[in-house]
C-alpha cells in the first residue's frame, strides 16, 4: 500500500515538474502559478521523505 502511495506521489511530483517547465517556457509566464506549483511540489517532496 505504501509503495503505491509513493509511486503516486512521484508521478504527481513529475507532473508538477513538467507543468513548471512548460509555464516557464511561455513568452509571459504566470509567476503566481509557478510559485503555487512549486509549493505543491515541495509538499509532495516532504510527504515522500516522511514515507
């Protein structure tokens, strides 16, 4: 069960990474959105470390 949860968190983390990269490459990136995505990514990273 924990392994499935970790896998899901890793997938979410990678998805957020891709969204951050895509937003950063836009001509006028939304910095507020990037900050929000980075915070979500950090929360996932912290959850993975606790697992």
